[in-house]
């Protein structure tokens, strides 16, 4: 396992070094030339293209950092860019927006680091592994023609002048190979950690991005709240209110018939009693939809278990919460789980669902997995977009993994503290 991870780190590091030097040098040169030519007017046309390529190159490195070394580097760019307008004025506006963005200049700084120290760090895992076989080859007799040609052959810091020094070179190479087996993945990770300060958002930019995100999610929540109020108004008008009006009319008829036709009054009274029971049931269901009593009384864990009992699927629930979150957080998590279970029932074709919820590292994490056909997507209009907006109001995130053929895993995370 260690050999495999070291070889993988070596191959990836070699690719990063070669591709990093070539890509960084080319992109940095093009960016400097293009920005310089803006005074001549040519750069206005080329700079957005070149800087777009620089951003794509930096985004690729962010993806590689997460996938190859577990180093997660958030994107620092504020999106979207100004709406593209035609003509020279539109190009000037776009160039101005790109050049005013501090992330653009930090990307260019990163290109300088990537083509120098970054390339060295990336190359080390492969170099240390390659020195091991090369030292053995040198000791096998290859040193002789090399020495005859040059007088002295240097194997790193070992001057090879005879067989004894050739054996010393082989021992040095094997030592480096062993060290590479243990340090290769760490060196690859160090390469990405070197890039992280320049590729991630600054503190100022993180706050700006957070404000943008919270502003957008606040608008979504306001829209959702308005829609929920309209739904409640419609349900009251079409349901309980209509039944109460009918009951009032029935009671007026009963009052008129109670002495003239007691039998008919009795039948109408029974019907009114049935209407009152149905109206009460509808009101309870409506209240439960606003804030379920079991959630208020017993917390999220028992509320999720109650949800699972109402779903016509086999549901396994594993909830470990040492305390209770704030009421708005519990409500958001509850309705998010409810929506995911509804989606699984209606769209997935699954017959089993697993719910796992726990609190760790200052966040409530909930995973809902089903064994259905897969293919779920936030953009597919299955309610996942509404969940994402609901969680966004609490700075939460939603992740969906749903390959064709299944399974589907919906993961939700909400930062919170348990009391």
C-alpha cells in the first residue's frame, strides 16, 4: 500500500512539475504581454481570454489539491462577472472587472511560485524514487564510461571515481528511494499547501463571498416564506374555513328544525359533529406542517424517527445527537429530511432508505441514502433545490451523489451548536 501511494505521488508530482512549469510559464508570459498591450488596444481583446485561461488553470489545481491530497481550496472569484455587452465598451468593462479583482493578481503570483518552488516540490517524490534504480545502474558498471568521458561523475553529492564510490552512490540512491516511499505523499501535499495561501480567498474576500451567499439565501428564504404563507392561507380558506362556514349554516338549520323536525335536526347535528372533527383534523395537519409537535416536544432525533414510520418504505434510522440545536435549525433539518424522503418515495423506485444523523466539528450532518435507480440532481426540479435554499439560510450545504443505477446519497450539513 505504501509503495502504491508513493508511486502514485511520484507520477502525479512529475505530471504537476512538467505541466506546471510549461503551463505556468506560458500563461504568465501571455498574461504579462496581454496586459502590457492594453495601452495599444490589442490587450483589451486578449486579456479576458488569457485571464480566463489562468482561472481555469488555477481551478484545475484546486480540484487536484482536493482529489490528490485532501487539501480543499475554495474558489475566490466573485461571480458572476459583469453582463457581457457588445463592442469595445463591453470589452473594456470586462477587462476592468478582471483587473480590479485581487484574485487575478494572486493567481499571477501563484503562477510564479508554481513554476519555481512549486515545481521543485512536485518533482521531489518522483526524483527520490528514480534515484534508487539509477544508483543501482551506476554501480553495475555504467559509471566507467561516464568517468572516462568527464573525469568525474557526480551522483548527487557523491563523486564517482571508482567501484567503491559507485557502491556509495547506489547506497545513497537506495536510501533516497526508501525516504521517498515514506515522504512522497507528504511532499505532494506540501506542493498544494504551498499554493493554498495564494489560491484561496483572502479573509476580506471570504467575508464578501459569505455576504453574497447569505444575501442570496435570504432572498430565497423570504420567497419561500411568502409561498408558505400563501399555502397556509389557501389551505385554511379551502379546508377548515369552508367546513366551519358549513357548520354554522347547519347549526342555523338545526336551530330552526329542533322543535319542528327533531329527527332531521338530529341527523344534521351528527353531520355537523363529523364536519367539526374533520375541520379539527385539517387544522392539526396544518399546524403539524408548520411545526410538528413531536419536533417541539422531543427534538430532531425522535421527529426523524416519526417521519420514518410514516414513509411506505423500509427505513433504518441512526441518529446520535448529544443535545438539541436551535429551533430554526431543527425545523430546517426536519423539513429537509422530510422532502428527501418524499423524493425517494415518489421518484427513486427504492424500497430501502438509510438515515444517519450526527453532530461533529461544530456542524449537524445528515445523510439520507436510498437503493433506488439514481439520477437525482439539484437542477432536476425534484425539491432538492428548495432544500439547498432552506439550508443556505443557515450557511448550510447540500451534496448529492446519485449515479445512474443508484444508490442516491443526499448529504446535508448545517453549522450549529447543540445545547
